[in-house]
């Protein structure tokens, strides 16, 4: 088995007295080659290839102004991306020189706006909305293939607040609707793909409190709930991806961060510890979701050795049905609020 992954991201910003701009670009590549000898076929080697690439970008412009004592920031932006997934099993090809037999592509785009209001120094309010839509085509031998078809588009609002109650104590909350297309790998992968997958949507809610008794020590505690429709999910390795009609995920997260000034090998050392609890329930089938990790513990440190040298260390422990196959596997499904 041979596997290679590449990820590149570029960001540029422009700052002015009232106007500012942001531009981002990314590229992602995942190449997979698998060879297997099947004893029942007299040792004939079966060779499978899979290639997944994605690229895209985002641009936004923001304008800052005051109305009376209130500080305001208005932002408009757009984004676009393209994804291509190619796959084959070389043992069944009539042309031995052909590397990929099937190809699926998707182009997506979106526009968004956001408004930030600070009516006074201790309160920040944020409201925004975005619209995403896409177009998918494939050359699959599957009966669904051949023609380009428009994917479902959706309007997604979001709201949040931050209240700085006293020095070192703040409260925050958010509510947002999120939307995610299935990856082309989720739909067409030869091991677990499902071409009938639908986009995943959710309403996400979060409330939290932050307390910093000193400038070098911060405690954070937050609770969250996600009401999900068509959750993209695989109950096990090499088991076909599916949509769970309705699911509810809730839990909490606790984090502590402390900084230490040092006169030895590192000028500054920041230690971070994070614990997340998650309960995931399949409402459609009235059961707990298998392969959904219940506990997640993160620990890390950030050492500043000089003005130009910085080092990071990171450790993650996942406990309780941790083998759930999810893109960007985290203890909590889609939570972008």
C-alpha cells in the first residue's frame, strides 16, 4: 500500500484605516495505491488506485465605522472550490495503460455577509448569513452517472455574542446553521462509498464562560448541542457511508491554559489541557451511535525559544468507540458555530 498527502495554504491581508481585505487559497491532494493478492484467484495481484484533489479560495472585504459610541464592522465575501476524485481497479481494465477509469468532479461556491456591533466596550454582537451551492458531475459506470447535476443549496445564518462582564470574566454564546456536502470519496470510494449520500445540515448551539484570574492563567468551560439532519456517517471500517436521518449530539468542553516565563532554554512556555465529553444519539433509529468517541483529552505545549524559533508539542487521547470514520475526525461532529 502506498499513500501520499499534500496540503498547501496561502493567506494575504491588506489593512487600512477603515477598509481591510483578506484573500486565501488552498490545495489538497490525497493519493492512494493498494495492491492485494487474492489466494482464491491463484495469487493474481489486484491493484487499485485512488486520487482525491481539491483546490479553492476565498476573498473578503471589511469596512469599519462608528455610529455614535458604537463600533461597527461590515464584511462581504465569496468563496469557491473544486474537488476531483478519480478511481479504478486496474485488474478489471481492458486497457493496461489506463490509470483511472472513473472520474467525479464538484464545483462549489458561496457568498456571505457579516455584521459586528459593539454597542459598548463590554459587549460584542455578531450576525451573519451565507449561501452555498454546488455542481457535481461524474463519468461513473453507475446508472446515476454521466450528467452534471446541481447540488442542493442552502442559506445558513449565524449569531453570536461575547459579554466581558468583569476583568477576567466573560460569557459567550452562539447559534448557527451549518451545511456540508459529502466528500466525493464518501460517495465513490470503492470500499465504503455511497453515491446516494445527501448533504449534511445542522443547527448548532453553544454557551460558555471564560475566567482568567491572572494574565497567565485561563479557564474555559462551554456546553454545546448539535441537531443534525442527514448526518454523514459510517458505522465501521469498510462499511458503506450512510445518512442518519436525525441525530442529536450534546456535550461539554473544559480547557485550562497557563503560561510560564522562564530564564532557561525557553523564554516562554504555554501549557494547554482540554477535555471534551460527547453524547451522540441516532433519533431516527432510537439508539446510541456506535463508533462515536465519548471522551477526548488533548494536551500540548508551545515553547518560545527566541524571536524566530518556536516549538509545538501535541498529544490526543480518545476513549470510547474511537474508530468512527468521519472526515476530519474529531470528538464532535460538525460544529462550526
